[in-house]
């Protein structure tokens, strides 16, 4: 009874529904799980209106889709809609003095749940709210209940007909292409689209010139290229120094000049102190920027039209005013143009002195083509207090690092390459004693602890014992500090001093030299590019061409001994001897053993197999043939499969000979092994050869007595003469500067990471636990009190998650 008494009286013209008004129609789940079994609920248990409409099903059947007795949501989605164009006459607006207004509408019919939504497209200067007129819902027919229906269906929307939605009569004038095709396939006769009548209000605006637009006057002072400027923007970097005022700062801006309408907008660059990220804030909205910026302007200064001093009331105009068709003639105010913008120019932006310091590449190209400018060097801008402090800090750090440069460089190499790095050099004693001059020594420098040891090479019948000459240790305290050396100062030709002895470096180990070549910044004397440039410059100084240099020194030889090559590239002492060592290692013959003929190799392989009584050559060939893959062509098989096949057949060859055999029959392009030719090469029964004259190690694994250098590779690697005319040699000072810069950047980056992490932990401790940790408190140093420490260590759950 209480619910019935709360109802309003039944007043004519007012209808009130006490049932729940639904504006959303969510789709329920069709899946169920009973006792672990998953199934789809039977369609008969659902409401009948959720099944696909028979007429719509016929259209889908025409598209080869069987949708009878299926749910709409299984067939369609929210994107499949039918769109109708419509309008209605609005008589509610009286201020416009019009009998009615034409309101254009879009009727959207959703196939998934048969709901309708009505939208009004946006139209400028319409004077009425636009957008969604009726939300997505099922609209009842006129005179029907909203809760029980019946509702508007697809066939009720007919082109040329009218529908009544909640008292508003909409006339449907047309459909889009997709909707027309859909309705035609349903068998509906769709009429042609009708034109929408003109709106009387907009006709009145055209008659009174309310939408009058002026034509852009051409600017004759500059010549523009004949192309669109819609998306062309000139970008400048600028600053405003306001530090002479109280609480003033140094501001940086991005100045954008739009060529399409000569407008300027400015955004300020703001740097976050914690993260260092740059964000932008709008400083001046896009507008024509006046050169003389007034504090305030008179009302109506931006109006393009005026109202005539006329009072009229004509039925044709339906108004009490008349607009002037001619533009207002005001005082012409000078504005900034693109000809006023250049690097170093000062702009008066509302009484603020803005200085342009740089521009982007497009801006440079624009001024270069249209105005013939060529100088776009940026202007030095003033530094902020933060940048000044960072420069002072970096200068102090560089001063500290320069004092410990050797240690910094050593730690850098160890962090990159690991521990256990040893440099080995051949040295000779510098003395007048002829006996000591013939002694050979080895210098081993250990990078881990900067210690070094000297060992003497034993020679038979020399009368000198040899062995350890100086055990591994650092320099003695009595050593002259001016004669100390470090690892990056060791190279061929350098003179070193220790324990009152003087030595000269004559050669270097290949492994040590390869390490130096791979780190040219740390070892500038071993830079391969610099060595090639120096040699090319020396050749150009003494010879007219490379052919003349080759003819005189190498003749027609393709290989030259290492000692002779070093003597040639030294140019009689004009170049550093270390250059010859670097080039010798780069272009030396890669094979570590003496070359041999195919007959010798074949005889060694067959003799090894004959001694082991291996005769299963047909089985080996069949085994390799089975291991072929689909991608293998002809009688080729992969290298790994060849090794597996030889192991499965127990071929009695050593790993060294097997590797040489596979390399001998591997195709360079395919990367596969020609197993047929390889087995025939091994078969001593069908294709025997003469037995070898010695053992395998005496014929195949003979170390060369002399190192040979490839002359062609050396000459081809030299740069052209034009590239070495103004060559600047790398020095140790350049390497020091590069290393210092890298170290400073790494230090600053790590420090910023630590500070940011600390702030995050402090904020989390304050927000979650209410603890202020390591905050400066006036008169008490920091906030790290006993109570803070007790509460910090008592919480065993939150603290580990925060820290």
C-alpha cells in the first residue's frame, strides 16, 4: 500500500512509469559450466527477440552465411549499423523570428540488438545544442508503452516516410550506400534520396551578411613559392632573461611561425628537477603578434563588421538591426612577419624581450631558397644557474680524473674485457757492452695489478744462463718518477727505464697487439686507420703513385717477409716502427702452417685409413646420403651432418685432419660439403696414390719459419690521397679528453639514478608508513631519530617492498 500511495495522481497529459527505465541492454553470457562440463545454453531458453530477424537472416543467407535461429550478437557487432538521413522542423526557438528551423539528423540502427540512436551533426553558427539527441535504446511506436513495446523495427524506417520519436516527427530523406545495399538484398524497395530543405535561419544569415569573410590580401613585400603553406611551420628556439627582476628566471621557448596565416605561437620549455624530462607549457596562443603590444584594447577591436545606425523593422528581415556589408577601417597595426624573424632578432612579445637563438633545418631551407640567407650559426644563449653549477662540478671532476687518468683507463679496460690481461713485449738492453746488446728479454705487464716482470730468453752456447731477470713487482720507491711508464705507453720503439736499466721495445706479441688494435681510443699508437693514413701520406710524399711504390719495393711479389715489410713501411726511420708492426699483424698470412699440395694431403689421408684398415667407403657414402636435408642440393650435405656421419662410421682420422678434409670439400656459397667427392678422395681402393714420404705432422702441420705479409691486401687497404691531406693525428691528449667525457657522463648518470631512487623511497615511506627518512631538519641535522629507526625496522612487510 505504501508503494501505491506514493504515486502521483493520474493527471491528463502526464504519464509516469514505476517500472525500472532501462537505457542499456548488456548481452548476457551464453556459456555455462555444470559439474565441470562446458556447454552453450539452448536458444529456446532465451528471449525470442534476441534471435536474428528472418528478413535480416535472408540477407545474410545471400552472403553465404547461415544465421537462422542464431543470436544477433553471434552474427553482428557494434560496428555493423544502418544509417538513415532525416530532419524535423523545430518551432521552439522564438528569438530568431523564424517560423521554424530545419534540424538535420542521423538515425543509426544497430543490428546487434535492434536499438536506435539519433544524432545531430555539428553545424557552425546554428545557435542550438547539437550532438546526441536520443541515446541508444529501443524506441516504442507512438502511443505504446516504453517498457512493453512494440518498438520500431528495421522495416519501419522507410525513405520518404516519417517516424515519430517521443513526439518529434522525423522525415527520412535518404540512406548511405551500405544501408541501401543491405535493404535491397532484404527485398525492400528503397526510394532515391531526397534533398533536405534549406534552413530559413541560415538563409537569413546569408542575406544579412552575418557570415561575411574577407579575402586574403596578397603580401607584395615578399615572394612566396607557388605551393600550399597549410602545414608549413617555421620553428625557432628563443629565450627570455628575466633574472634582473625579483624572483625572475631564465625562460626558454619554442617559437612557431605558421606561414599559412602569419600567426605565431610560443611554448615554454620546463625541465623537471627530479627526472630531467622536458615538458612544454603554452606561453602565447596562436595569433598575429603585434610589434607594439598595448596593455589593453578597446571593445570590438577584433570585429570585422559594424552595425549601421539604422532602426528598421521589415517583415523580410525579421529584425531590428542591419549589418554593414563593408569591412571596418581601423588603425592598421603592424604585426611580425617572417621577414622579421632571424637568428639574433629580438621580439617584443607583450613587453617581454624574446631573443631568437636557433632554428631547425626546414626553416634554414626556407630562408635559403626564398631570401638567399646562408649564415644560420646559432647564438650562444645564457646559461642557467643549474647549468653553471654543473659546469663547475664537471670541471672539478675532470681535474680529479686527469690526476688518476691511468687508473680510470685501467679499470675501464678491465670492466670491458675482464681480468687476466697480460701484455708481452720483446725488449733489448740499451748499453755500450756488446755482450749485453745481444741479449733478448721478454717484458710481461699485468694489467690487473700494474706489476711487470722481465725474463731473459735462453740461447745455446751464449754463456748466459737466462730465465728470470726481474721478478713480478711494481716500481721501486727509489725509481725516478719522471721515468715511470704505464701500459698505454708501451709500444714498439719506446724506451723504458727500471732499476737503473734502459731497454728498448723491439716487438710485441700478436695477442697483445690485437688487443691494442681493438681499443684504438685507449691505445692511439695502435689505431689501424691512423697507421694507414700515415703510410699513405709518406708514399704520396716520395712517390707519384702506388704502382711506382710497389714496383720499387715489392716488384711482382704477392707475399713479403715480415722483417722486410717493416723495413719498407718505416721509410728509413721517418715513421714510427710500431706502425709496421700493426700493419704486419693486420695483413699477415692467416694460415698458421706451411702450405702443402693436394696430392700430399690425399696421400696422408689414404695412408692413415690404410693403416687403420678402414674399407667401408660405400657405407660411409650411403650414410651421408641419408643425412641430406630438403634444402641440400645435389651431392651436398651439411657440415654438422657430415661430422656425425663420419663419427657413426668410425672413420679413423684425427680431428685436425678431419677439419682440413671438410674445409677442402666445403662449398663457399652453399656452406655444405660435397660428400661424394670427399669419399672418393678418401677411397684408397678405387683411387690409390703414392704413400707419403713422412708423417702427417711433418707434412701438414709444419709451422712456417718466416711470417709472410699479403702485399695486395696492404695496398688495397690504404685510403686515397685526397683523404689524408689534412689528417689530424690522434694524440694521447685526445684520448684523455674522450675518456674523461665518457667517465663524467657515466658518473652524472649514476648519480642521478641514485638520487631519483632515493626520492622514490622517501616518498613511499612517507605515504605508506608516515616516516620521514633522511630529510634535513633545521637545528637537528636530519630526521633520522631513534623512533624513526625503531618503526622502520619493526615493519617487516612494507619496508622490504618499498626498499
